[in-house]
C-alpha cells in the first residue's frame, strides 16, 4: 500500500473514532435514589366503643420478626419465591412499627392498662408477615 493511502485510512479511522467518542455521554449518571416508606397511623384519637368493662393490665413485652423480614421491602413472586426491592426501604424496622401500632391500639384505643409487673399478663409478638 502506498504511504498516502495508509495515511488516508488512518485519518478516516481517526475521524470515525472522534465522532464515536463525541457521541458518548461521559457525564456520570446520578445514582438511583432509595425510597423510604413509613406506615403512619390515622390521627383518630377517640377510643373505640369496644373498651373492656374493666381495664385489664397487660405488659407488652418483646416484638421480634422472622429473619426474612428486613428493612428492604419483600414481595412474594410465587409460593416458593420472594424478591427484595433494592431501592425501597422501611423508615423504621417492622418490629418497631408493629410494637408502636400495637401499643397504640391496646393502650390508647382499647383501654388496656400498661403494666410493668411480673404478675400481669405478658404479650410477646412474633411478626411472620408484614
């Protein structure tokens, strides 16, 4: 090949490469944002009419959850498969949410009396699904 032809081929290859590079967006993309989801209680402060006649004493003890329940949202795909959302999280742990909602329902709305003594009824909760 004559040197002039090689020079022309290199120049055209260089022009194509420059055009290809100019088409590429070299700015980094913004990382995806993590969405935080909260379970909020309604602001109905009036107790329900199902208040027991005597105020039983209840000790709300521990609230635990299974190891499959994490701060990431989990959805069931089939009877044998679950998936976890990578970019969606709970604002507080499911255990804390269940404990807060249970305490609100028992002690504020239903009229149970919170107890810290050993002789009262104890309520232990295991969260299996959320």
